[in-house]
């Protein structure tokens, strides 16, 4: 039976079908990592991003497809995790922008929306690489544009075929994929999403009304709705009431609202998207604020707090992270030892994250907004978190600089430059310079058999990576570490720090360090308890 249009209810059903199929496939997608390391998390990141999008879409009472798509885009934006999640969220954003103002979508509308989604995704990445999810998304959009039928089922079949074909071609575009015998993981995830769309549309009935309760529990409180984001430590309060609310309505004039509400107080924030606006203001007349907002839509999540009553408690407390500073530092890290080192070096907040534990855009944004500083520096410390951090910074009203640290050692090197006498500009300049002076390496365990750069690797072998590239492999941890250091060390007089993970004891780490000192007599070695998951050792060479 042909389908010539669908509305927001159908889109919810399709999104739900996609998230369920992606949930079943995420481990398979995670395993499509070029390197056989236990940090393949592309499928998990895309799944959690889509879960956030579905959650927002489901609460929209209207069946207007433009409104549902906007809600899904909003949820995806805040829930995005990892590079693949950020790119997926931008596809959803472009898709929603194209459908704005449309109640029911025809085949031509969907084709245009896919094309816009691909364009927005490409603009997100500074240097787009073909053979990745970007290629698969673009080819999918081309498949939609080439389809002349007005039947949406035929359109989605054509799109899925083009996407699958593009996925199969990714190893030819990226030699590293071909060498590893895998297709692009992000591209595979997008194909699975399209499969979920098509299956749900064909079935014409919801696959499931409720997504696992544990998912929603895991996603709770990642959004920056905490009042502490806006509290100020001060002996004198000019405006007594902290007023915070969500306004829902059509065509909300966000810029005009921001200008008009500025008359009622200070610490004003008005941000929004399609159909909603988040308002925060410190005012002595919260009633007037509410009366004004009612002119534009309905009020939700209303909070009014008397800051004068709370102020005395705050000024008597020990200063929280970020207070009393001209700017705040947020660092991403995993492991009790790594977290402690980061805080000792001056990080105000450490967001839990790293390999397999990528924080969401909303999680980093929450940390930014809760910091009692108007200027923030973020250290992502992982190449797969940089885009997420940049997206979070772009959503904040504060001035946020993301230092593109790609590893824990780079993040620690940046923190080591902190000087209480330096201002914001000097600090971020020193940090940016510092991350280029340190060499990073990791030792972990292979999760599958593979051959890479003439290295024959078996599942369970130790493998060593330097600068993100696989350099050594073997059954013996000390041997793999020695080979890795041979690749990384140049000259003498370098300091080699071994951060041992949760799977390594202090005694084992010290024994390894002792062996390396005998092999590399011109270098200095030290051992630190990192406590990190996934990696047995993280290596820093300064």
C-alpha cells in the first residue's frame, strides 16, 4: 500500500523503531573499530544520542511533523555523545530546519530534509573525511533526490539502498578501513537508523510504547536546569528573586523577549529553538516577568527562589568549584587517580568520561552552566569528545574555549601551565601551546583478531598505541611497552610517566617501570595511579 505523506505521529513511530533497532545493533557497531581496542563506542554513542532525541519527540502532544522534528533535534543536540553522536544530532537539526512550518511531509519534503541534514552535518566538521558517516548521509540524500516516486515507502527503500551501497564503499575511500577489513562504524549506525525507519513505516504500528526505564534513568539530569548554574556569591543582592521557566509557543520572538526582559533585572538568559524558550532572570518583580512571558506562550517548569535567604548559607560555605576565580576549568577524565590529579593541578570540575564513557553535550553544558564563572576553559582530553565539548560551548551564553586536547597526558600538560597570576587569554594560550609538547601512548588489550601494519594481533594480546596509531602487539606487557617506547622516545633526558589503570597493581607498575629504566637509561621514569578503565597504561612523555 502506497504512503504519500506522514505526520508527526508517524515520525515518532519511525524514530522509535530506529532507536530500538539501533539498540539491538550497537554492540555490533561498536566492534567495527579500526583498531581492536575495547573502546569502540560509536554504536553506543549514536544510540544514546537517538534515545535523547526520541524522548523529546515523544512528549510533543501535536502531530505536526515540523514540531516533532524540532523536538527530536533539540533532544539530540543536548544528548549528543562522541563525534558520531554530534554528527547525528546535526543531521537531525538540518532535517528539522527543513521541515519547519510543515504539518504533513510529502516525499519531496523528506528528500529536501535529508539534503539539508547532510549539508549541516558537513559544516559541523572542520575537515570532512570521505568514507565516514558523512559520506553515507550525503549519498542517502542523493538517493532521495533521485527518486521520482511520491510514495514514501519507495523513497525510503531507495534511500536505504543508496546508504547501504555507500557503506560498502567506505573501505575503498579510507584505506585504513580496508586494511582492517571493516566498514565505517558511524555509516553502519546511520544505515541501521534508516532500516529502523523503514521497518516502522512498513509495520504502520508502534514497535514499543516504552523504551527501557533504565535508559531514561541514565539520561536524567543531564540538562542544564540546575539553579546553581545561576547563583551568585555576593554580600549584596540587587535583585532578590531568581526566576526560571520554560515558555512554549509558536514563533517565539527570542531576541525581542531577551531585549524586553532586560528591563526587569539582571543575569538574564533567554535561549530557545523551535517552539520553546528557556528564560532565566534575577528580578525584584517575578510577577511581571511571568505576566510578560504569558503573552507569548504557556509557562512550564517554573522556579522562583529567594536568593537573599540562601545567600548567607552560601557565603559561609567553603568556596565551591570555580568561585573566587576569574574563569573556570572543566576537564574530562575517568579513574579515581586521574580525577584526583586533575583537581590537584587546578581543574575546578572533572566531568566523568573517556573511552567508552563519552559524556553528552548536555552533561558538559550542565558543568559549564553550574560553574560560577562567566569564562570557561574545557579540556576534552579525548579526540572523540572535542566536537561534543565545542557543541556544548556553542549552546552556552558564557564565553567558552575548548582546548582540543586529544589525550589525558595532553590535558594534564595543559593543567600544569596554570598560574594564578595569568588571565584568561594568557591561560588558554599557554594551554594550547602545552598540548603540542607532550607525546601520548596507551597499552590495552585486543578485543578481536586482526592484522594491522604487518602486526598479527590475536584477541587478548596486549597492544600499544602512540598518537592514536597502533605500534606494537604481543603476549607480554613489558615487551609491548618496550616496543612502544622505542617508537615514541627520541633522544635522552625525557620524563616518562606511566599512569597505571584499574587492572594493574602498584607492584606491577613499579616492576614495569624498573624494567624500562634498565632498557632506557637516558630517560627518567615515574609511576602514577590513574585508576582508569580500558587502558592498562597511559604513557606521557615530556
